[in-house]
């Protein structure tokens, strides 16, 4: 279960600002913003953020997992790969 200390809209604004900070934090910021979009059922926006997170850190396994969740929710299971 996820708990927000601020509203999802405020969290989105905070995470958008965070996306302009230092390079090593960008992957986490984009992944977190993708989570907010995912919970708002903006799957395509979330997918864009997860993909952007992976551009900054290809080793961020959470972003791969989160993209897989979206493929599953959209019924595109064939796009998921097994490891």
C-alpha cells in the first residue's frame, strides 16, 4: 500500500521539479513520477516516465517491473520478457 504525505497533484508537482535536479537522482524521480501517473490511471504517461528513468539508469529494475505492470494491465503480456 502506498501512502502520500501530500495530495497526488502536489506530489506530481514536487516530482516534476525533482526531474530538473542532479543526474543521479533523475532515474528515481522519473520512476516515482511514473508511479503517481500509474495510480492516476495515466498508463501511457507513466510508461514514458519509466522509460525516461531507464535512460538515466538502465539498471533500475523497479522501472522495468513497473513497465511490465502497465503491459499486463493493458493486456499486452506478449511485450513482457522473462529473465
